[in-house]
C-alpha cells in the first residue's frame, strides 16, 4: 500500500512529502501526518520540517469531498473529522520547530489553510495556483481558521480571496507577503527551501513557547468556538453534501 505521506531526512531536516495526485484531506491523511509528526518529535536530531508534494501538479487540494459526501458517513463522523483537522492545526501552530511549506503545485481550500498554519511558505512560480474555493464547494470555514489564515494573509487580501474564490499565482502571493520567496522551478524550490530549513537549530522548548504565544488567538478561538460551531454545522453540511 502506497504511503499517503513519505518521510525522509536530510541532515537535521525532516521532509514530509505528500504522495498522491491531489493530497486530499480525509481521516487517513490526518492520521498519517500525525504519525509522522510523532516520529519527528521523538527524533532529537531534527530541527525543522519541510512539507511538500510528490505531485507535479498539486501541493494539496484540501478536503476530500468525495470521502466527505459518502453515503456511509454520518453527521457525527463529519464532526469528528472536522475536529481532527482543528487538532492537527493546533499541533502545527505549537510544534516545537519550524514547519515550512514548499508549495510546488496547486494549493486550494483546506490545503491553503494548512499552508497558512505552517511557519513559513515558499512557492515555485512556473506552475500552481493558490485559492480558497469554499464559497463554491459549500464547505464553511471553522472559526479558528480565520486567525490561522490571517497570520499569513492580511485580512483585506483574504477577504477578496474568500468571497470570490479567486485563484492567485506565486507572484501575487509574494507581493502580498504570503510567501517568503518564490523560485523558478521545482529543483530551485526544493534546494532553496532545504537550505532555509537547514539554517535552523533552535531549542525546542523556547520555539514551542514562542509559537504558542504568537498563536494564542488561534488557540483561544479553537477552545471557545470550534466545537460548538462544528456541532451545529455538521448535520447541515452532511445534508448539503448528500444533495450534490
């Protein structure tokens, strides 16, 4: 069985390579990513994580809508899944080392939120768009996703993307300071991101402390609002997906 996410190491950097054509998020994807984060935390030699894709087209297209719309699912299953996404994002924004997104293809929806949850983002400029199509696919943002996104994207620019579903390229993301840098092609991106990742050798305790404080608004919204929102929306979301 092909791994959904492959893990390799390069000196002090763990490289997580999402390994399907679209890298859609479903319970299996969430579980596998968490397992890899467990192994990285258990390895005291790792100082940074790179999250990239093996696809020549997509970094991540977000929620696996085919799985979510399955007649085998129930509102409770969908609610559990949405809560598991929140727990993964919580883990990323408090993870004791940098997680760096190497966006080497299309990044849509929950894939875009995942990219925003990471500490740094880089992108190649020869292929790939970034967008939030939630307004078109009937999947609402969970409350804590707004501060997650706004730590990477200014509110005015995000408002335009969220309300229109507009796709933007690497040059626009660089102009808006969403990404640290852009690279001409795949090889240049992976080389540049690995070099950046290898520059980190920070104490894990202080890194986690700083990330937790920087991202306190995210954590507070998660604790206060996400569960109730998901409980209220899961049945309606399930019904709408069944009607599509």
